[in-house]
C-alpha cells in the first residue's frame, strides 16, 4: 500500500507527477475556508505533507497520527512548533541555501530603492510631476562608502555583506550569536554589540529568524538608538519588529526611511499607515520570488520529503 502525501501549495507539474508515481497524493493548491475541512480530513491519513505559507498548529497535527515528515517550501520554519516535532519524533524539513542569493538581491534592492527614493520618484514621473530639473526635495542619499549594520550574519547576511563590500565599498558591522571569522577575514566585517551597530550604521538590516526570543525584539528603544539619517531594512520576518514603533519612528523622522519586504500581518492591510508614508518602500514578501529560485526550493522540498518517507537521510532537517 502506498504511503499518503498531502500537498497544500501548488507545485510544478513535474514534481507533482514525481510524487504521484510513488505515493498516494492529495492535492490542495492552497488551504482556505472553503476546503479547510477537506484538508483536515486528508491530514488524518497523511504520512507526509508538503507546502508553504500555512501555519500548521499542533492541534492540526494532532489530527495526523500517521505523520512522519513535514516538508516546507521555505527556509523559515516559524509556521511550525519545533518542540512539538521533537516531542512527537517527527521530521521537519526546509529549503536553506537555494534562496540565499535571490533574497540577498531583494535586500540590496531595498537598500538602493530606499536610499535613492526609486519607487517614490518613479511615481512622481508617472504622475506627470516632472516639469524640469529636480531639486533638493527629490534628492536621496549615497549608498557607496556608507556603513551597513547586519543584525544576524548567516548565509543571507553574508551574501548581502559581499554585495555591500565588493560592489559598494561599504563598511560592514554585524551582530550575531557568534563571530563570523570568514566574513571578518574576507569582507573586513567587524563584530560589535547591537547598540554600537545601531548607533554607527547608515543602513540597519535585520537578518534574524522569527523565534519566541526574537518576536517584537526590535522596537522604540532600537529605533531611538539609530541615526536620524539611517535607513531600516527588514526582509526577514515582520513580527520581529514592533510595527507601531516603526511607524512612529518613520512619522517622527526618528529614522530617515525603511525598506520592507515583510510585515506583522501579511498581506499588509490596505489601511496600514505604512502605505501612506513616502519614506517607506513596501514589497509583497518577494525575497525568494524568482522563477529559478522558487523552482529550486520546490525541488529541494520534494527531495526532502521523498527521502524522509523512504527512510533515507533527509538533506535539510530543521527538526
């Protein structure tokens, strides 16, 4: 009898066919109010699940007694309770590595767009407001030669630092759970305290995973330590930031601007004050959203899932 797999986010056709060749597969392009009951029913018999962008509560997983492995098409695993997986002896697989460069590209695009006011001034032109030579009201700030502060220095942080050092001659400061000798040796990065980083950086880039310890860790105190000319960048997880404090810091000009790919609530509500601020570049969580990267993530997630169900070594386990 074939093992049963539940897919809860649409996969490329060839990957779906690969799973169907070996397993009994139940497909959901996405889970919503209309099909949630059917999804929960399918979980009751699932040996493996694969998908993304759906909080998998412990109560939902309690209803899946035969489950062996969950494979998420993401590097972040904040939609799962890792302690629950450990207690039940379940495997949780994710997709690190393959999205590093695409996400670093997105982060650097936020740095450039925020500093040079790219989105704001593109709209200025489209609205027919460009009547002559621009003046100080449209000036931005330099990126080249400035100081970049990275809070977190993992794979993606290192990729952002490479772009900043080699491409823009930036000074790199970082704060991390432990020093990164490779970044210090190859990029001239300097390990500093978080407060020192905030005080000295022209761009502060948040590069942390969402955990109970990091949730809401960045708030009014941290924004108050930053330069008034500094730009805040977040493409990690929105809930790491106290969004009310961020909005206040931007409105009061405590900081110069922000480039954001993630938010406390996603999709970002249409009435969010962030959307009314000209010094905010807001993107719809596109960090890894390129055709090549999303394909590589899906392929790796399928490899992880198949290995787990075959009893083989899973390439990338988060728990």
